[in-house]
C-alpha cells in the first residue's frame, strides 16, 4: 500500500466516521476522531455483517483491500451511540 492509497483510505474512513457521527447527532472531535471512528466502525460493522450473515451492498477497493462503506457507517454510528450512552452529552 502506497502513501496515496493510505491517504485515500483515511479520507474514506473520515467521511464514513463523519456520517456515523451525523446519524447519531453527536460529535466528540474533529477530523482525526472521525477518521478513527470510520476505521473502528469498519471493523465493528464488518464483524456484525459476518456474525449476522448479511450482504455487503457497497465495497470500495483501495490498493487490493476492500473497505466496507455501508457497514463502516453503520458500525461508526453504533460506536458513537455507545460512547454517547456511556459518557453523556456535553453542555
């Protein structure tokens, strides 16, 4: 994986994490937090997909690696929801 491939993957993860935060309606940080949520959401969503035996409607292939777009958004939304329930909202 080249540096360009990694940057594209990081941008896609940041977009997926931002969408997950937007679905829940809660944000704890900026772009780096959204990127981390996108990667964590991809892992969580992919695990959930495999556990339940569900199909992947949209896979993005970057440098020979598949990135689950829809499950990344769902996973990051679930992860942000759990974080929100555990920590509460800031005022």
